[in-house]
């Protein structure tokens, strides 16, 4: 059984490259064949990419998250363009809107989000979307700006009614460890509603560990528990689910 972790903040797990490689090996032993590395800033990207650029297990995205909207350098678009030319980038992001933490103001976040969507269109890449209490604005923007390669709602946090609207667009829905929580009934209903070919899975490490690991710092290897829970909830064999999720991920990120 092979698992594709579509979202992990590897740079936040360990600064020590040796320890980080141990984390990757531990994940590999558990069947985690691919991990998409997510960085919130360009500085973080450069640091993580330099440490892991030779690791075939790790794929890289690039972007400036809404949490960094006030610290975004003026030449950030030029830097991203340069990195796309130099590095094997599989997606733009994470990007999106976060009205929960109130990073900057809505206008600044929206401008940053749209700029990322335009870059994804320019370089023919998919987008990884961060959405916290901003679903309506994100959907309205995507209706006009969604790149041809589509997008994924990472760590899906809305309900099934939102999914029914969003699914009209070429988007995917990625579930993290919080789908295993007993009170996550909105996520349970959404996962049961969605067709399997629109679903991905992520660890979101070092955040949101599955329920049996809630007292621990989350690691990519823990994604196995999330896949097991999802399979039980949907009512299919875990190997079948993992195979479908892996194929969906390879298609979305254009990985052979």
C-alpha cells in the first residue's frame, strides 16, 4: 500500500537535516511514498528545498501564504518565477484567504491570492488553497480566476453544502487528521458525499494529528491512521482507498 501525503510543513518539523531525513524514512517505512512539502514564505522554501532537493520522496510547492501577507517582499513574484525556472515545482501555494486570524486586511489578502492564481495560470500549475472562514469569497474569485490545472482545498474545513457548490469547479478536496475527530461531523458528511475521484489526503504535519495521536506532534507517518479512518467511514477496503488517493494525487500534481 502506497500513500501520497499532499500537504506537510516539513520545515516546521525539524531544522536539523539529519532528523528531517529520519522523519522521511519513518514515513517511508509506513508506506508514505510521496510527500508534498509546503512552505509559508519564500525564505522557508529556500531553506527546505536546499535540505531536501535530492529526496525523490519529497515534492515541492512555492508560494506566500495569507499569514505572510504583511511580510511579503515586493519582488516576490519575480522570485517565484525564478524558482519555477530552476526547481521542479509541482504547485503554487499554499495561498488563499484566512479571515480567522485577521492577517493584514481582506483587500491585501485577496490581492495576494489573485496574484498567485495568475502565476499558476501563467506557469500551468495547480493551486493549493488555504481557506479559513473565507469560503464565499474564495469561491467567487475561483469562478473567474481558477487556473486550468485546478486547485485543491487543503485541510478541508467547510461542510457538505459548500462542497456541493465547490465541486462544480475543477477542484479537489483534501482531508487531514481532523477528519478523525468525533465532533468533525461536517467533514464526515462531506467525505461521504464526495465522489472518490475528487478526494485527496494529507498529514498537515506538524499540525492536526489523527485522534489517537492528539497528545503528540504530528508526523507524516501518522497519515496512515487518517487513511484507515477514511476507509472505514466510506465503507471500502483501506488498500482500495489508498490506491485511489494515490492515483488522484499523481494526476493532480502531474507526477508519473
